[in-house]
């Protein structure tokens, strides 16, 4: 498909972003060429489903070249750190969005083993094969609303190389039976390498600062974020009652004076089959729940064992607050998933 000009709605979107930039940071307003560049790029992505200068040149034949697109991207002084935030603000204002659910998640992007110029590349485990590859880890925040789902922000994760080296050596010595006192001490934490949870909490802090007008009903994250640190601090940052995540099946709870795993507690208790209506669609679930002391969090949590139709094993949902009904919790969790 050959396109001559970006669609009108894209030009209007870019103009709205530029208007917001001029309002908040007059010195950073976009030039005419910069606005045209962004419009062509957005149109190219929509048409080709790719970010590729050569493909864009073929799509907009006679209008842009690989060289001009690449030069503008590399050398033009865009307020890059603000553009996504301004674009999100334009969408929120245009659709009158006032509330929603925040979902925090992460993904890995595979890169070449010999890449040298791309930042944040490190060795990652490939779950399917058990092997390793080189790539980037990205933590991202999404706002889910009844009107639209909007990507809010993201940040790259890079492990501390000194800490990674220590863990590798420590694991080796453990397997060899070396006692803790004879193994090297853990190196001090380096603030230049925040953990994924710290990055996620920073993204939530930025959201609370930049979008105070949005009422957040809950925050949802997967098992990586099912820690006391994340649940407690996310709740405090956003001043909300509910943060929803997952815990592993071997997590211990204190029940009738004994510590047992959540899997052990729920395995002999029959769940309740329910039909939950979400987004106009009915889904079948089996669920059971308990408000109980979670040892790893050193406090009382609401824990739900949940199975969707067709699943054979429970997943274990943990909540920071104790007041919600199970149906509402599952609806929020499913909605964000």
C-alpha cells in the first residue's frame, strides 16, 4: 500500500500534543518538520505494523527517505522523555477518563548476541528451552478503563553485574556444601541497579504525580510483584485499598497455630463454582478464599485459590485489603489479565 499523507486524525493528535507541550514547556514546542516526522511515523506503524525506516519509505514513496527519517530520529532535539506522557494526557482528556485499574507487568525482548550499541542488554533465561539468550527486560504500566486500555509508561531493567556474579558463585558453593560463614558475603546494594519491584514502584509514583485526577480502584501485578514490599508501598503511593497479585503454591500461612502451604490448605477444600460476568461475557470459575496470616508478609492477607474453566491447578491470588468480595476481586484480576 502506498500512502501520500498521514491521516487527518493523526495530524490532529500530533497538534494536540504540541499544544500541550507549548502550554507546559513553551521552549520545547515541536517544529513543523518534527510534527510531520511524528505523523509519518505513527501512520507508518499503523499501516505496516512495524517500526522500520525502509518499510516507511516504501509506504510513503516520494514523501520520505530512510536517510531523512533516520536523521530526524537520531539528531532532532525532541523532548523524548515527555512525549509519551503528553500523548497519554491528550487521550485521557479527550475521552474524559476519570478512573481505572493499573496493571504492572514486564516482558523480555530478544536481541542479537553481538549487539554492542543497544543499552540494557543482558543474559536472560528462555523458559521454553531452559537455555539463555541476550535481550532487554522492560517493566511497563498500563491503565485499564471501561473506555480504553492505555500504555502509561515503561522502564528498562538491568541486573547488577556484581550481584549476579556473587549469586552465581554462592549457588555453586552451596551445591558443593560450603557453609555460609565460608562463602563470600553478599555485596552491598548498588542504587544504580534498581530491582524490578523498585522500578515498578517508581512508575506508580510517577503516575500518582502526573495524573492525580485519575481515581485508581486497584493495582494488579503477576507473581513477581506478590511481595510485602510491593503490596504495602503500592497501596501507600496511590492511597488505595486494594493491590492484587499472586503468590507461589508453597507460600506459608499460619492456620490454627501451624504453618502450612497455601496448596496444602486448599487441596482438601472444595471450591465454589461460579459464573462471573466480565466485559459482557460470562466465564466459569472455581474459587475459594481465606483471610489469614501470610508468613512471608508478616500480616493478614486475603488469599484466593482460583481456577478458570479448563484449568487443572489453582493459582493463588493475594490481596492487600480484606474487605472486597471474591467476585469483585476476580473480576478486577481477570479484567487486568
